[in-house]
């Protein structure tokens, strides 16, 4: 993996926070303008939010971040201190917030871990295993919530039906299938037989019209082998801690929306199951969004999924949700980044 410092810092640029902010604000302004049911009075509803669900939302958000810090420390075998783990998570979230989800931030994550004192092989291994377990949660949870909330998971929204031709279920299945295949292939490559995986890549790129990617395939295969070597011999407790912390982190991430919606609109137990399930589906569109941190895409699709059920509180719930789950990491990362740079380069010197 070519970790070019200039490109990494071009991604980890505090000035980039304004791009997703402007995109998000533009979409919110558009939604406010085109929806006749949204008025200035709707904005005042934020002051009518119930205190307990709001407090619970902040508690769940904090617990999720603590889970992230705990997991990265466990994944690295406690090679990172708690302070280093906090820095890694903040900057990793910041990198995800300023880059499109479809692009990913693997190189940035590896760079951050290496600057915290880990060697390339370990940094690669820990980054890959984090991505694999994150995707595994989705692969396992998506069919569960799909079956439980079947018939209610996709909203009967005229705008969605018109623009997508009633193809949301198809989009869900296709996206889920792609993620599942990718996850299982990577899991097999890293945890089972990396040498066979590299051999397959080289065989595929030996085809005439694919030869231009042969060097990249060799490098990718070598990285997989290096990462796999670092993960060999891990005991059951190691994998159990990663699995349980991943379940906790992502369940908290999705459940936070339930708390936000409950703060503005009383929901039944089954309604909360549907909200959780729809959040999983929304996450699919965010994964393939071309905008930084899915900015704009998330706000738009949220409105389409929840407008009919939430009515007048849809707009304020949308804003509150993004203000809690996205924008703090933009500005926190921009604040922490200069201190981290001074810290790691001073330590190295």
C-alpha cells in the first residue's frame, strides 16, 4: 500500500469540513423550500423535545464512541494506549466524514495506526479486520430486521416510487449481496487462505485486457498475506471481544435514531423495530453515496423514509439526527488533527 504523506494529509485537511457542511445545508434548505408542510414554526419544535429520550440519545452516542475506543484497543492487542486509541477513533471518524463512503479510508486508517507506533503489517491487519467485522454485523443484522419488519421496512412514498420505480427492495437485495460477497471473500482471504487469494488475483489479471491491474493485484495480495500473518494464533477471547464490541457499537449507532425520534414523537415497540430496520436500509444508500460522509444523501433519504410516519416533526428530527451523528466528528476532527500531527511527529523526532 502506497502511503503517500501528501495525499494522506490532503484527505486529513481541516479545511475540508466546509464541503460536506455546505452540501448538507444546501439539501436541508432545499427540503425546507420544496416542502409546503415545513414552516418556521416547525423549527421551534426542537424546544419541545422530551428530555429523557434526548439524554438517552446522548448517552447511547457516548457509549458507542467508548465502544469504538475499546474495540480498537482490543484489536491491537492493547498495543495502543487509551489516549492513542481516542486519537485514532476521532481521526478515523473525521476521515470517514470528509471522504465518500464508497471510496473508504483504509489508507488513512493505516497511516494513523502507523504513526501511533504500529508496523505496516499490524496496521493493515487491524484495519482490515475492523472493516470485516463492521460488514459482518450488517450482513447478519440486515436479513433479521428485514424479516421482522417485512412489509413495513420500505415506506409507501410516492416520490421514491416515482424516482426509483418501486425498486427499493431490489436495490436493497443487490446492495446487500455485493456487501456480503465482498465481506466473505475478504474474511476468507485474511483469515483462511491469503496465498490462494493472491494466486486467484494474479490469474485473473493475467487475462490480456486486465493486465494493466496485475501489479496492483500483486500488491493487494501481498498486503492480505502480510495482514493474515499478523492475525494468526489469536485465541478465542480475542475474537469474542471484537465480536461483542462490534455488536454493541453498531446496535448503539442504529438505536440512537430511535431515541431521537422518540424525543419528538411517541412510538410503539413495533414502531421502534421498524425505525431500526429502516435505519439499516438507509445505511445502504449512505455506503454507496458519492458525497463526503454521505452529506446531503443522508438528509434527503431520511425525509423520504420517515416523512409519512413523522409528519410535521420529520424536518427537525432529520436535523437533530445529523447534528448528533455527523457534524460533531467533522469539527472535533478538525480541532484534534493539528494536535495529533504535532504529537506524533514530535514523538518520532
